[in-house]
């Protein structure tokens, strides 16, 4: 009898435990719309994301404008660096002269970005601007070389280009590689008649770029962005918008027009970290605002450019009163005009000044810009932190007044600084409401504990104020600040709270986006690559799964009438649900962050006749596991199905959700 009583009590205990995981999904009442912009991408040129990454140019320092004009090059023989070239903002070029002996060579060799990497049977478009300033003609021998080769010839692909005339002209040629080489170089010999030859803007692109564009993007990396289905694309940064000083801030006007005449800019990240130091990290602006807008069109994303508000990086320049570091409020006119001109560049008619620049670049139709961010991680100061007052917001107001006067339909985005809480956040958040910005940009790079304890972050936000853009966020493991499955899982858990609060959160973008495996300064990152290959991290797949299953409206999902957000008694479960009016699907996302499997029952109120649900599962038994270049598909989403029990008023799904698992259930209503 005692044994029977014990078994009954044990069974009752199990049933009680299971009942705590009954989730009620109300499919009969649609909640807040999920914005098309909800899940997107944020691009910043950090970790060699642009030059050496997404931007497919393979030559480093192609216009000889680095402060050390031959950085990235080996020059030999008889040569000079001159500074009266054909491009006003890139005046430097190299003059190649006869070496003085037939057995001596004059030439150049470029190391590329961590090497010149080529693939077997792939073709590459070489181009340069050249002339023979003293008249006559010459021949340039252009080769892919392997300097470490044990073969008879270091050269493994060669083409010759004839140069003639005293006027600058563009010359092009195609090289086809007979082999794959990860660490090659590009060599140019002065050959033939050996007449003095000037060379400028030496460029090498794969012919197979994204969309086949001449000034194009690396195809596999652009494809990875396309596959994320981003609803919004924020660019060009990040801290590079501000610059370490105002001179090196990102200036969008320098990034448009012919690529040969886009001036070099110092990248704020090349010296920021002494332990990850890259003194050859600059911005060619080859990937500029025109190309960013073009990518937005390619991806079907809303463009969200961010502009300088006249404050250089406040982390690096904490004293806002220091002369020459920040622009005074009364001197902001040029910065505000840059913002107004940007809108004209994006949306203006072809007979406007900046609309004509866009049209001349091949896009007479407007880009239909709807959003503009002013400032990045700026903040104000209270009395206990310098007492400098509204350093950022007084500047933001001047921008807001001018932009709204000319472009009232444009949505303005402010910021709450670099933190998700604390004195600076608490100071700025109400000021965003006072200034009536449309959205404000929140940033948070936090550890596991923060992500697991902030499941209700947005549930208590003011619904009458501006909407939220979670513009930079990632889970940084405590003592494990690199990509691994566990932190990606906690990002998925956090995103259930973003989705549940779609009435207040209108945009969210993980950060950073890209990292070169040999040139990173910051991690974790969504997409990793070397010069030949790339892989998508688990965090990438989390973002992709949300974007591809964002639905159109929030549905109420509760457990014991409470949101499922990792609260006490919820056994580490996080959940949200949406309805997709285009597909007729109810989509439920559940994350089990606990160390044990959790039995769940989904009570689908209003779904009566469904018998099967599609499932997508992201799981790993190794919490430190991650995809790599050699194993890019180690941890990827797996699709399957599960039975649905139909009912007169509600259908149900019963499942045992494994420990440390993100799972999506999709049911046709």
C-alpha cells in the first residue's frame, strides 16, 4: 500500500511538473504587427569587413595613398613615388623606369589582404591607369606568383598589357588561375620597350562578383547576407561613423562618385587594440554609400544610414570641451547640410545636385530612403559624470529641427548610448521621448547571466514613447568571449522577448557582422571568412531563423497566464509566437536554456484540424561547439515534423524539448 501511494504521488508530481509547461497560444486574436524591419543586419568596417572582406577588391593600397605610400607593396628596380596624378583626391602614383640593365627588373608586387588568394579555373579582372609620360610605349607583365614555390617558375598565371601615349588611360586584362593558391601575390614587371611608365589605381577583382558588378562584392559573403532575409540594413557603422577624431570620421560624400577619386580614410579600428594591432587597416571607400544603397535593394532591406553628429568617439575623447575634438553646437551647419544632402542623394530628382550624382553612378531612380540615424554611441553627462550637460541631445535637436523641416516624413533615430542600463542610459532614454525621435538605438554586449535574466526587458517599456531599435547586441560569454553554441542559444532566448514586444521593438540587428580569421579585433561575429572560404556561425543561424519566421502579427503565448521568459518556476524556458497572414501559419519559438529536457504542451486555441507541424531545431551537445572553416555545417538548423492532436476548440502539440535547444513549430491554421 505504501509503495502504491508512493508511485501515485510520484506520478502526480510528474504530471504537475508537465502542467507547468502547458503553453496557451491564442491564435484567434492577432496582436501587434511585426514590422518588416524587425530583423536586419548591421555593417561596420571592423575585422576587415569591407576592404579585405565584403568588398571584393584584392589589392591593398591600390592608389598608393596610405601614409606610407608603398605599404602593401614591394617595389624594386628604378622607381619613384609621384604626387601629381590624374585623380585630385588620390594624387599619388608610381613611376617605373628602365632598370639600366637587361638582367635587372623594375616592378611592383602587392601582398593583398593576408595574401592574394585565387581559385582554380577562376578568372580575375586586372585594371590600372597608366601612361608613358615621355612618349613611346611599354609592356607590363602582370602575374600571379607563389614566392614560396619549389617549382621552376614562381609565376603561375601571366598576362601582358601594352601601354602607350602620354595621356592617362585605363587598361584592363583578365587572368585565369590554373590552380588554387591561398597566399599568392600580384607581380608587375616593366618589360618590353622599357619606356618610363606611370601606374595608378592598380586593381584586381574576381570576375564572378555579387550580381557581376565591376566594383563588386565578394559573392559568398554577399550571398550570406541575402540569405539572412534582412528587413533593415544599418551602415556604415558603428564607431567608424564618429572616428577617433573628426578628421577620420566617416564622410559619406567621400564614398560616392568614381572609385578612382574616393579618398582614403583612416580606419578607427586599425590601432584601437594594442593586442590586436593592424597598422595597414584603412578604408578605400570602394564600398561606399551608393554600394550600400544598392545592396539594400538587392536584399529587399530598408536602408538605415548613420551620420556623424559632430562628436568624435566619446570613449576615446571623454572631455567634450577639449578644443578641436568635437564640433561646437553653433558650428554644426556643415554637418547638418551633409545630412540633408544625403537624403537628396538617396531620394532627390536627377536634376538636383546630389540626385544627379546618384544618377551619374547608374541609378536615376530614387533609393526611397525612409530612415536616418544621427550619431552612434553618443551620450550626455550628468553632474556626477563631468557635469557637461546635454552634449549629444543638444546636437541631435539641431539635426532634428532641420531635417524635419525639409523632410517631415523621414524617420529619425537617436541613441541611448553604449549601455543597456546605468546612469547614461537612464539619462538619455527620457530625452529621446522629449525630442520625439521615431526610434532610439540601444546597444548591449552582455554576458550569459544578463541575457538569461532580462527576458522581460521590453515588457515594461513606455508604449507612448519612441520605438526601439536594438542596433547592436550579442551575448559575450563570461571568460569565453568568442563564438560558441551556448551564447548563441541565449541570444535566441532573448529574441523571444524582442518578438513578444513587437509593438515597441521595431528593429533588431546582431553585431558585429563579419570577421576575417586573420584580421579580427572583436568577437563573437556572425560570419567568419578567410580569403577563399567562409562559414556562418550559430549566431548567424539564430538571426536567420527569426528573420525567416518573423510572421506578420504577434500572438499571445503564456504559461499559467504569464509570458514565458525564463522566470522563476519556468525551468529555463523562453517562448514567443506569431501568425503569418501570408502563409496562414502559426509559428512558435521555444528555447530551453536549462540543462535538462523539458516536457511541453502547446495548446493552440483556434487551431482545430491540424495534424502535423513542421519543426526546425538548433541544438548541440557541446556548449562550446561552433562552426569552422573546415566544418561550416557542424551546427545548423534541422527540419523535421511532429504530430498535432486536433480538437474541437484547440489542437495540441506535445513534445520533450531537449536541454539547450532552440526549436520552432510551424502549424497551418
